């Protein structure tokens, strides 16, 4: 005689054991994927850290170069001011000489008899 009713473990034991094996395999696979994702995230963070450290050193180099350029510009501005001052002094001296010549010419023109003849001799042609 065959029993109709069998205990659950007996009737479905092999299915349950296979499900347990598959669930363990899925769980292990999920853990592997999580670990891989964590490793990838760590690698990205390390890359960003190295990039930011590289940027920091590059930023320092850029600041140094910027200071060098500012010093060069200051020197160029100073040289330009000096040359402009020298030009103005030279031009001022030349203008003073010219004004003195004009003043002398005007004084001579105010005297009767020293008109056009003297003016043509003083003024360059």
C-alpha cells in the first residue's frame, strides 16, 4: 500500500535543496558584483584624487608662472615709464630751445628795421 501523504521534506526535499543551492549561487554572484562595483568606485576615487593632486601641483606651477609674468610686466612698465620720462625731458628741452628761438625772433621783430630779413635768416627753410 502506498501512502498518499508524504512529509514535505520527503516530497519536496530535492527541490528545496536545489533552490537553496541556486539561491546561494545568486547570493554569491551578487556579492561578487557588489565587490567589483566597490573596487571600481575605489579606482575612480583614486584617479580623481591623483588628478586633483596633479591639478594642485599644476595649479602651483601656474601661480608661479603667473607671478613671473607679473614681475616681467612690472619691469616692462617701469622701463616704459623711464623711456617716456626721458622722451618728455628731451622733448621738453627741445621745445624750450624752440620757444626761446621764437621768443628771440618775436623780440627782434618788434624792433623796427629787423623784420623779414632777420626772420628769414633765423628760421630754417
